[in-house]
C-alpha cells in the first residue's frame, strides 16, 4: 500500500514585525472554522463529537499561539486551504513547513 506523505505547516501568531497577533484566541477560532473538514470515514452525525479537524489544530509553541495545518486539507477542500493560507498572508503571519509525523 502506497501512502502519500503530507506536509504540515505552522502558522505562527506573531506578525513579521514582531507583534503578537490579536485577538488572543485567533488560533482556536481559525481551527474551529475548519473543524468540519475531516478524514473520510470519520464519525459524523449523532456519533460525532465536538473537536478540531486533524488537518487544522491550534497549539502553543515556545509560548506563542500557532495553528498546525496539514496539506491534506487542500485535497479535501481547496477553498478551505486557500482560506487558511490567505488568512496567514493577509495578517502578515509567518508560515513554516515542519516535519510531519509518519503515518
């Protein structure tokens, strides 16, 4: 079985000019907006639970709020991927590719 290796990116909540991005819950809001984009076969309907998509997750790195975005989101919904990447660009937030864990 051949599995595609996806890339992961961190959107860091500090602008390129060095200021913390506001509001302070931006990462949770962005990941919440992407929460419906999930892998095929994920529990849905009455069996679903409230949570983030594994493709867009808020986290804190070195005390800075960030969002981890997996490029598998682009395959599921290209417009959602564009929304997240344009959000980072429009708000001058750095995006860094990071090593994705093995599947």
